[in-house]
C-alpha cells in the first residue's frame, strides 16, 4: 500500500475567505546576502528563481520584512507583481534587525502596525493575505497583547489571515481562545523537530502538530532542511538512496507524508535545487518506508 499525498492544504479553512496552497511552497529567506542581510550575491538569479517557482506551480511564497531587511519583499514585488489571483504571500512580523545584524523583538502594538505597513508598501499590496506573529524571547509586550494587536489589524482590513510563529503549545492554546488562527510556523524537519536555541532557532513543531491537525491548521515549518548527525540522519540518507534522491528531497517527501496539514517551504538559491525540491512531491512512500523513518 502506497500513501497518497495531498497536493494542497487550506489556510483559514473555517474562515469566510479560505486560501488553497499547493504543497510544497517556497521560502525566500536565503535569497538575501550572507547572514540573511543585504542584497543577494546574484540578484538576477534570485528573480529568476521566484519566477520559475511560480511557473512550476508554487502558489505559496513565504517572506518577512526583516529578511534583508526588506530585501525578499522587494524581490518578490519586482519578480511577480502584478500578482496572479491564486498567489499567496505569507509574511512574518514581531522581529527587527539592527545595524549589527542582531535579531530583536519588535512586537509592541505600534511596532506591529509599523511592520504591517512596511510589508504592504514593499509588497505593493492593499491587504496582506497571511501574517504570522513571531514570538521573540525578551519581548516587551506580552504574547496576549501582541496577538490582540494582530486581530485589531485584521479587523482594520490590513490582514486577511492571522498566523503564529515560534510558539509553544500553551501559547497556541491561548491563541486559539483569542481568535481564529490560520496557520503556524515553527521549527520542524526530519532531524530537527523540537526547540533549537539561538537567535534564529525557536520552538519546534512536534509538540503542537496533533493540536494543529485537530483544528485543521497548517504547520508551515521553517528550517525544514536543518540537518544533524546521528541515526536519524543515517535513516533518511538510506531512504534517499532507495529512491535515488538527495537527503534534502527525502526530508521534503517525509514532511508531505507526515501530515496532510504540513506545508513545507524549502528555500534555495539554486534553480536546479528548486526544481529538485518540488519534484520531491512526486515520490510516494509506503507505510513500511514511513515506519522505517519513524
């Protein structure tokens, strides 16, 4: 018996304006310069990658105004504006980059509104389809205060769907009580499923996946291609060899089989790797394969 992969996932399933995203999507973070700062080394190539992703059927593109900062948003607008009707651009707010390239919380209500306005301007949009509030340690505003500000921005018409990022199970449960959560972005990949320390780390998806599935909320994993040594890595490499794939491709295939509510967004700065990543959706794993990888 071969598992069937769903090609789509619904963002905001129970809302008045649900969005259908094809799996996998594309994450733009690595299109910037080194340390996710400044312009890409090869700007024409970055623009070609965005255009090629859409040509190949990608309709969910992930970004943030603090990538660069502002770099990935401007690349998206330059490459794809005016946008096709089915294109979903998901962004994140709640953080800011300073001149020393540090990552800092930027989640007071006024700061969140400023970030939303930045995204609207850079992406040339009148309304943002999906905005994830990324919770950053050390934030001056409480999680509840920040999320309430997000729902206010939604009521003001600046945001269509509200999502969360880098949240614990307790925070997700709080968010579900406060309003409609459309999606969650947490760290998740075959070899890295739980909390990762560091400024670009964050909460894992393992402890919340069951709750997301119950509520039909997509998990959009970041750092899904994170790799580490150990038995887990050896297993995914063995499975990749079986299907004549790279370990990165197999990681994407595993995510697609792990849950129909996972929307992988692998990022790359290579046209060849982009096409390889998207082909990962064409491979079906058997229950025995998934048991071996468990």
